[in-house]
């Protein structure tokens, strides 16, 4: 048997996650001194000051393994969210939790229902554990169609991923649609509500997934410290779920999966609610500013409840490349007729708008 034959053949169709271009690559290519990396939905500010101070204080203790149960952070989350400690699990980013949930519930031949386009991890973890992906198209205005997703559920369905707000579109489903969905979803299906961008939401009709968590219903709510808390480089996420699912996740997750610095940073990030509110407000202001540019250019875009905007283009490759020449890195989706641009600082927004206007003039349109 050759070395290649040792690799599982069912992995062949899977495509490795592409992290996107680095700012240094684009700086060399474009010749621009200032390069905006707006492709990964990272918050433009660093961690909150309290978290920075706490991280510095713990560096001398990194010869010790981290707290394998994330006790302090779990208790802090329990206090703030009003859910039992037994219903919380902390993981190496929410990505890890999505994979573990799939590992816990999926068997070969099971089905996983999720919207599409949505978070690339959903089809990845589905294929990884031998299940069948059932993609449900978005609505004409780039929103999740929960009625269509409900109709896609069969006796073979074991897991449903709901990304709210959705990545890459930034759109949300409303409270009424979600309650109608939950009232009809069969009990043999685990509903995973992915709320990675929860802290950015301002829309009054948004249904906080935790409001529907009772400790019994098979529902999981996942969140992360990577976005508004600016801890993407530390990878800390968490989930709220029935205690029996926490026990199952703990059987599968790696020991010491969340590093010490990440735990400390996440704990103290939760102390600064005023800074989170400031970031949410600034993000909303910059988003509206960016909308005004798209309106002037006649570009269709999705109303976003996140820190990015999904916009349509008939020439995605040309626009993506032209923006790189202007020193702006956005997220492309191959030949799909759309791109995603992150929200940065007010200065970043001004530079992004200038780049979009330059590209529109050069190409005739976006």
C-alpha cells in the first residue's frame, strides 16, 4: 500500500480552507504603503485594555498547562448569560465547537441542513463525518429562508446549522420566522444557532438564540470572542447547550484545548461592556457610510447586522483584482457574483470608499 492509499479516499473532494491574502503580499504587489485587510471580518481595534493588561500579567506562567475546564471563564459566562455552568462549554474558537458537535451527532448517511451561501465550515464538517449536505438557497434579498429549511428536513436529518447573522451576507432572520421554525422542527434534529456576530446586531427583530434555550430542547447557541472582542489570534469560542451535550462534547474535545492567555483575555473582555457598546455604535456608523457609497455607485448590497457588507457584482474577479491594486483586500468567492468587504476604522472606510470609486471609474461599474 502506498502512502497516498493510507489517506481516507472520502477526503478527496474536500477543499482546504483558504485564509486569504496577507497584507504584506498585497503591499508588495500593489506598491501601496497602506493596505487594508478587510477580508476576514476582524475588528480593527486591538483587545480591550483590561484584557491586554491581564494577558501581560499571565505571560510568566505559560510553563503550566491551561485550566482544562476553563472554570473561571465558564463561571463568568454563566453569570452574564444567566445559564447554568453545566450548560456551557468553551472551545478553541467556535469553529472547533462546530466540528465537535458534528462529530458527536453525525453518523454516515445522516443529513445536515444549512443555508447557502453560509459559513464554509458547515459543509466541511458534514463531509468529514460522512454525512450528506443539504444546502438551502437564500432568498432574493440574501436572507435565510427558514420555511424552505424546515421543508428540507427529513427523517435522516440530524443537524441544522442556522447562521444568524449569516456569513457571508450579514443578513438576519427575524423573531417570528425563528419561532415558527422552532415550533415545527422535529425532536430528532439538533438545531445549532451560530451567533458569531451577535454583539454587532442592532435590529430590534433579531431573535437572541439564548431566549429559546431551556436546557431540554435540542438547541445549541455558539458564540466567539474573535469578532467584536478582537481576540481572533487567540481562538476562544463557547457554546450553550443541554448538559448532556456538554458531557458528550467534553468526551471528544482535546485536553487543554483553550490556551491560558485566551482564557484570561476572554474573561476580562467581558468586563468592558461600555467598550463593546462603543464598537457596536462605530461599526453601525461606518456601515451606513459604506452603504452611501454603494448607493451612489448603483451597487446592490445586503443590509448587514455584522461588521462586513456583502455586495453584488457581475465581474467579481475583475473587481477583486482592481481593489487589490488599490491596496484593499476583500473576500472573494471564486466566480460567485458577489464580494464581501469588512468594516474598519473611520479612516479605513474613507480609503475603502475612495478605492471603490476608483475601481468603478476604471472598470465602468462594479
